[in-house]
């Protein structure tokens, strides 16, 4: 399932020091100093709208925002240098390759003649000019736990665990439906009073009715606006929340729903490998929102006054592999998607998806090993449950360890999410963590990027953190192409800027309960945040060895 942080009421309350050992510095005529977290970070000024749209590119020292120092890297380290194009595979819900801010950034298969209905390159995929869609016309899908529960009880521990999680998730979805229905009623009351669809907090002063229902609705909306931050739009955000909750009940958790039938393959047979079509944004372009946003974070055109800026633009080409539905992805689709991206030249693959159960995980493990053999780095989102994924009950698939401890490959890097305020709350509360299975953190809250039909949007989740890190990986592979995937992973981890010594991890179920900060060593293997400037300094030194 796509790792956008699902909206819920507490998510509207967006959360608003430690030294670090110096990382290796590049040996140039004038040595550049790596960025090190200062003992205290004092915000210089409120975040402007322009800063918010591209905060992940800003710098902790210069801007007092824990971005990845991309701007600084481009101006101080890469000015006048020429990198080579890097193909980045986006395994996701599809990408709107016609988006105005992605033009010139889309991979084209030069071995295919567009639209002739012939498999010119004889790879088994007809007219795969810009990638492949393994889901065909399918959009919605069950969660994996639903698919397991639908099968007969085989007495296995996996079935029992799936049933327990399914029951818990279904009951929560019913409560969420009550909540979203209540919020929509409040919102509709205010809309009626104001006689307008969209409104801001200042508009609420025009609501003067003494009707108790209206007064209560005004008070509730005032509180939500106060907590939610500047990008909150009740019409859009409540609508999204409703879609997420209703889709869960209608498709994801509905045991009577079969989303796979339309694809026409046998999902239990990995050898049944040539299915789907070449429409990489799927049957409904709007449903490619997640993948288009991920692609934009990496590749949207830099400096054109549209949307945000791509981390690795203009040195990337986006290769789209549609394999992630609205629901949980099939292991077969992910395994074949990874192989397809590898076979078509991707040097970095972004995977902003994940799930709690993986019946055919070995297929995916084999694909990861195949990517490792071909020197391809896989960047994967850690997940949005606020869980410690080192605990066996919280494993987030796909992963690179059969026992959740020892890695079987050195080409997978798992990314948690941070927000724009450096301090003990810098780790996004929704982000999964784990000192064994999360490698490093990257910006993942309020990230502005492309969405279908020439639109732009703020989204949040480890889904957004992963492509931010993948963009830095692509920069390294562009300017230092001789470095191997495992070396790029090591650079991203070792060159990061330290988190504060104490951080809050996870999301409290009780909003009245004050979260307790713990040692940042509990957060991940590195307790660091990806930093492009430091990464390129380290890449320069490593490439000379």
C-alpha cells in the first residue's frame, strides 16, 4: 500500500541538540567542510510559502530548516560540473507522464516503435515506450491481510495474525467512518452558513448564528484550523479523508471484493509474467496521484516557477512501473516490476509502498538480489504506522532480511520521515522507526510536488521521504557513476546530519498524553538525516580511492 500518511483528525494538528562527528570531507584545493548539526538551532523567521514549497532543499545552518542542503550542494559543489543521465524506476501507482513539470524527464524505450502493436525489443511487453503497467485496468484492491483471511483457515500463525489485524483494522475503519461523517456534517454546516465551498479561519468570524449546531460547528472548525497549519483546506482534506475511509471499507477490507479479476493473470504464478498494458498512469489518471507526486519530488523541472524543484533534476529520467494499487500490492507484481526496471537500465528504484504480510516474499527477495547483482540501489519507505519495525509483529514488507536482523543484500536502504522543525519532535510522528531496520531519515512532511493533470499538492508520509533520499542517490550516481549501489547506500547513511540526541518516536494514541523523548540511537541505524551536500563530499572522496 502506498505510504502516504492517511489523514485522520490528529493529523490536522501538524507538529511543529546534538553535535555530530564530522564526516569525511572532499580533498579539494579549498577543503569544503561537511555540515554538522549545531548545538542549538534557532528558527530565524517563520517559514515563508516559497520555503515551505521546497523546504527539503534547504539547509540546517543557512536556513535553520533540516532540509537536505540540495541548493547548497548545487551551488557550492556541482556548479559547472556535468553529470550523466540516471534512470530512476518509480514502482508505484502510475505516473502522469504528460504533466507539464515532468516534460523532458520521462524515460523513453528507444528500442520500441510507439503504437505499432509489436514487441519490437522482444522483452515480452508490447509498446512499452515509457514503462509498464502490471495492474492493467485494476485500481482498487484488498489489503494482503484481507486476501489471507478470505482463504480457508489453515491453522498457520500467519492466518491467525492476519485475522487479528484484519479485525482490529476493520473495527477502526468503522470508527473512522463515524468520525469523518461527523466532520463532514460540521463542514457542511459552515459551508451553508457562509454560502461558499472553500473558506479560511478568518471567514469563520462571519458566522454569527446563535443556532447551537452552527455555534458548535464554528468552534470545532476554529480549533481544527488553529491546529492544522497553513495548507489545510477543509473541502479537499475532508474529502480525501472520506475517500480513504470509505475505500477501506468498500475495497481494502471488503472480503467480497475481487480487484484482481480484471487483470487476467494468475497472481499465484510468477511465471505468468507478461500481463497488463503500456498505459503507465492506469485507467484513471487521477488515481496516479501518489506515483506522480513521488516522481515530481525526484524529477520536477528545477527553477521554472512551477510547483517545487526535483532533487535530481535535470539529470534523471523517470521509468514508470505501475504495480501499486489502492490497497496492498501483490508480491508477484513487485518482483516483476523490480526486474523490469533493472532490465531497462534503472540505477535507482524508488519503492514508496509496503504492507504487513507477504505470502510470496521469496519472489521479491529474489528480485532484490537480482537488482543487487546488476548494481541497482532500491530506496524503500519505512511505513507510516509510527511503529518500531524491528519488532516481528510490525515488519514492513518488502524488506532485505529474512530474520528481520541480518541483511541478505547490500542494495536496499530504508527511509524514515522527518518534518521541517529541528528539535526533539523532528521525526514525523507517523514514521516507522527501528535501529536495525530503518537506515536513515529524510524530509517527509508537507512535501509539495506534482499530481496528475498539471496540478501540485502537499502530501506527507515516508512515501515522500523515500524519493527525497532517492533523488540524492540519483545525484551521486549522476556525478560519480563509478560508485556502486552499496557504496551509494553507505554514503547516504554515513554522511547524514545527526538527529538531536533525544527524539520523540511514534504516534501517541492519547492526544492528552505528553510524548516521551528517547535516545535518537533508537530511531535508526544511523540516527541521521540524509544530506546531499555531505553525501557529494563523501562521494568525491570515495570515488578517488
